[in-house]
C-alpha cells in the first residue's frame, strides 16, 4: 500500500502538531538556562573563586604568623631565663 502525497502531508502535519509542544518546552528550557541558571552559576563561581583566593592568601599569612610566634616564644623564653639568672 503506497501512501499518497496527501497522506504524507497529513502525517507530517500531525507530527508537527505533536512536536510543537516539545519544541516550545525546549525553547523555554533554553531561555531559563540562558537567562537564569547561567548568570547565577557564574555568580556562584566568582564568589567561590574570590573566597578561595582569600583563604589561600590567609593560609600563607597564618603560616607566617605561626613562624613568628614560635620565634617570639623562643626569644621570650631565653630572655626570661636570663632575667631569672640576674635576679
């Protein structure tokens, strides 16, 4: 059984009608991602990146402070011992 051009046209129109809601939903989804999700994701990424940099810099400062405090402890201990001997 061969389909006529009218039959094929009717099938095509039926499929187009069935697919149109899916096309509309896909378009809405793309617009939501482009206009809402991506800007928010970019904002989260920039906040995370800047926070990471601050913490990385802070970690280096903490290491430096720890070294300085250890040196201060040693010097204060030595000075305390010297003062105890003088007293």
